[in-house]
C-alpha cells in the first residue's frame, strides 16, 4: 500500500512561478471575499430585500454569458500573464471607486449593481486566462495538485475574508472592507511582474473565424460523454448550490436572528469545508479514481442542503455549511482537474471558457431565482427546493452513466 507524506500535498509549490502566484493569491482573495461579504450585507442594509441580493448577483454574472467564450479565444491567442495583469488591475480600480462612494455616503443600491456589472466584465476575461494559466506555471504531472492548491487558496480566502469583513464592517464600516480589497490586488500584480514565464507558441489558428474557433471548443467540450456529464453537474451545482450563497445575509438575520458577524461566520463555515475538500484533492492528487470522490460530493451536497434548510440553530447550520462547502469543492475542483487533464493544449483556453461560462454564469442565475423565490415564499423553502433539484440530477447521472465513477 502506498505511503504519503505532507510534502505531496504541496508538491506544485516547488515551482517558483507557482509559489509567487500562490502567495499573491492568498492576500488578494482574502480582500476579494471581504468585499463580497461587505457588499452583500450593505445591499441588504440599504434595501432589506432578498430580491435585491439576487439582482446584484445576477448583474455580476451577466458579463460571463456575454464575454467568457470570446475571452477563451483571447486566452489562447495572447499572453495569459499580460491579460491577467490587465483584468486584476481593473478590479483594483473598481474596488477603490466603491470605497470612495461609500466613504462619502453617496453609495446607493444601484451603484452596487453597476459596480457588480463592471466587476463581472473584468472577471469574464480574467477567469478563462487564470484557469488556463496554471499549466503555464507547472508541468502536467503537478497539474491536479496545482489546481487543488489554487482552489485551497480561494477557499482560505472564503474562511478568513468573511470573518474579518464582519469584524471590520461592525467596527469601521463597509468602506474599509472595499479599501482593503483594492490594496490586496497589489500583491497579485507584484507576483505576476516577478514571474518568468516561457513564451508560449501560438496554438490558435488566427486565420479561422471567431465562430469556427468557438465551435471547435464547444464541440470538444460537449462531444466527450464524460466531460459532458461533468459540465452538466457543474452547471446544476452552480445554479442551485452556489446560487444560494447570495441568501446568506437574509439567512443570518431573518432565519437565525443574527447580524453581520453571523453572516461572516456562515460564509466562513462554507469556506472551511471547501478548504478541506481542496486540500484533500491536493493530497490525493491523481492517485485515486477521482470520479468516485466527484460522485460522493455530488450526492452529499443535496442531502446537506436539505438538513441546512430544516435546522434553525447556528452550530448545526455551521456544520452543514462545512459539509456543503466540501461537496461543492469536490464537484467544482475535480471537474476542473479532470477536464484539464484530458483536453489538448490548443483547446485549453476555449474549453475552460465553457467551464467558466457554465460555472460563473450559472451562479448569478441561481442567485436571481433564489432571491425571487425567497422574496415570495421563504428562504428555507427556497433552499429545500434547490436541494431537491440537485438530488434528482445527481441520482439521474449515477443511473444513466455509472461509468463516471471510474473516470480518472
């Protein structure tokens, strides 16, 4: 029986470029989650409406549907490092503008909607490049580990960021959360500037039309039966799993009777579970049949959501959110790793743009629907209904394509 040691969990950190990326992301993503948490609670304070929470989440995702497939073509055509520096710099500027509006007491709900739309536009071009950039920093042998560690940093941000945001919001106000986020992008820009990335040979046929390049990526993504199933479950998880996160401010106050600090704890608990999932995948890497863990996550997720919808005590709610976070990360992260393992380099940016479109594009649709349903019914009924949809799809996949359990 093989033995493992802790160094295997962090094997991709032996590559200098990935170490720089890893350290810069730790700082930046804490700031990102501070802003996301403060922004959601500020909207709820300004309007008292769960529907408005859904509108903000939807505005953030509209650009993903509009631009992400074209962004995948750009990521296959130009330097991914340069593209990421442009998008991260744009996000920094937007964070500082939001801080200024809040410091001057000029902030209104429609400002936040517009800023969410602009931030979503920057993210639509950033995400395909960022997902594809991992393979520029590490060799294929460490790709699964690097993807998992990349996700672990993201989820470390979801643990620390919301908790710190709750404290800073209660002590100093939301403007300081936005300011800290703006400053945190400096770490990423410095890390990117210090990287030495080998020039990438052109992999995209620039003589082809944009339509033909898009079609080639879409045909590959949905032509492979295993990748197609992975993408279906990813979409369902994004819409009916991640889409519920926008309800956390309303859940914290209306369902649990808490405040902004309760909201931070709920989001952080989900982050703890996601971090556990990411580190587990980083530790196990390609040494297991990843399809089995993916299957487990897809089935555990709806069960944990049903329990979360039924309980009204904070400790059990936090525990269920840890489980939900683990299962969401298992589906999202392993979908990413399995797709990136099997796609050819010349299609990487375009296929990953499909991944981004379905994942980040599904989230705002779920947020809008969840906000609307919670506004006309209740938050608990909305979570229960979403969980049932996930359960039906997860069981159907296991019945119709059981071979996904052995996909590696």
